[in-house]
C-alpha cells in the first residue's frame, strides 16, 4: 500500500495535473531568477526588484476574485488551460524581447503584471479542482503534494536557470517557461473532473464574489483559515522577503548564502509534504495544523538568532517544513469546508487574503528592519504569532476544531 502522502497519485487525473504543474513550477522559478538577475545587472538599482514584486502580486486583488467566479461557472480544467495559454504568450514575449535586445525594465515589469494576472486568476481553479480529483480523505495529502511540487520547482528551477545564464542566455529561461506552460495545456486536455451543476443567468462578478464572501464567513471551517492566513502573512511570512537581507547583511554570506537559505526552505517544505500527511493519518489533520504553527513560531525564533549560516540553514529546513504544514493545513480546511457551488470563489478569497497581507507585512517588516535589524524584526514577528496563539486558546478555544471534522478534532486538546 502506498504511503498516505502518495496515495492521491493513484488517481490518473491528479497525477497528470500534478506532474504538469511540477514542470510549470520549474519553468516559473527559472523565469523568476532570470528576471531578477536581468533587472539587477541592467539597472544596478534594487528598487526595480520591489517594483517587479509589486507588479507580480498586485493583480491578484482583481484577478483572484474574478477568477474564482469564473472557475465556479466554467470547467475548471478548461479555465486552467485558457490561463496557461495566456501565460505561454507572456513568457514567449519575454523570450522574443530578450532575444532581439528590446527587453527593458518597464517591459519586464509590465509582462510580470500580466503573468501575475493570469496566474492568480487560475490559482483558485487549480486548488478547488484538487478535491474533485481525489478521495475526501486524501485532500490534505493532495494539497501537500501540490505544495511539494512548487517547492521542488524552487530547488530545481534556480539550478536550471544558473546553467542557462552561465551560457549567457537569459532568453532560454523565458523560452523554457513558455514550454512548461504548454506542458500544462497538453496534460489538462486529459484531466477529467466530475460534472458540476452550472449556475444559470448572466455573470455578476461583484454580486457573486460578495455571495461567496458571505458563504465563507458563515462557515467557520472557511472563515477561520482566511483570518489565520491574514495574520500569518503579516507577522510570519515576511521572513521569505527578508532572506537576502539575513544572508547578506546579517550573516555576511552573500549570494551563496541567499541561495542556500532559499534552497533549505524548499528542502524542508518537500520533506514536510511527504511526512506530515502520514502524521495526520495517525493523529488528525487539525492536530498537524495546530502543531505546525507552534513549531513555526519556535524555529523562526531559532532562525532569527542563528549565529552562523550553517545553523541558519538548518533552522530554515525546519521553517520550510512547518510553514508548509501550516499553509497546507489552512488551505485543506477551506477546500474541505467550502460548499461545492462556491468553492472556487471562497478559495480565491483565501488566496486574496495571502496576496494582500503578505506584501503589506513584507513592506512593514522591511522598513522596520532598516532601523532595528532583521533579527529583531523576525523575532518580534514570531513573538506576535505566539501571542496570537495564546489569545486564540483563551478567547476562542474552538478556533482550530472548526477547521476539521469532529472525529479528527476530538484528538486535539483545547
């Protein structure tokens, strides 16, 4: 019998969707690394990296809820294909501009915005499709595998980009990303999902989004993860943004240290994706979620205090595993509790919560780090999450229980 973490792979459609997404993740990380290096070498001004990040994230404010509405109305596999076709064109345009030496920082950021628009529009469709491709008791494992493929792409993509860039070919990274989206287009032609009732009447984006928000707020298993991810995005998630500052300014390890810390997080996340679902089978999904948050707070503090690059990388492996356990647990709760008719819209609101509050937290912590240092800011963020956990335990003891079925949550002490 396959381990619990791998059991979703016995479903052909899920295996096809996951494998093509892995190929796409590798291409995405190749393009991301290449764009960052291109902007740095072209402008010698780090502000362009901030502009690029904002361009990639801000479109989600509009496209995530719109994509959720459309994914609830149309075939989710076909909606994913449509967006990947658009992403193929965007990456191809980047490659063509680079090949003809017409790529400028403004063009790079404009195309990054289009990339972010399409990616966030299809994100809810991909996540809400997962429960349709596996059995109900395999949703957490499916979400974990989805996160694992993204983090595996985080490991493989930069290495592949380094090889291409060593040959002096930034356009090869963009072309590889375009080809990776084509792999998704082909694979999803063979993905089969159960038929769903189609909403009648014309599309009303605002009305249907608000209806989805009301439904999400009325279901604690959806409301609580959306609130939790907002808090974590502001207080804990900015450690990702501050990794270069930790490596270069604090640990004096340069680009090598930055790469090592990013890779260490990816390795931890991949390991967590394969280990935590099996732990959840023996305990409960909610116990793993709550435990992951507690561990995340502890290892973030260790990471902030690490006196050397080696110890920081070791702590980052644990951060990667616990961060993945936290996000997949919250995501799985939304997918399990969201009513089928509104699932994509509700998941899009969960994604929107992360997409809005993560940049806010990153900007705030980066500004504070300029004055008090990265170590202090990371410690304060971890401490604030710990304080939040204590308040939830006292003021809302059923907060975690609401995110899992009664028989699972019964094993979790109040």
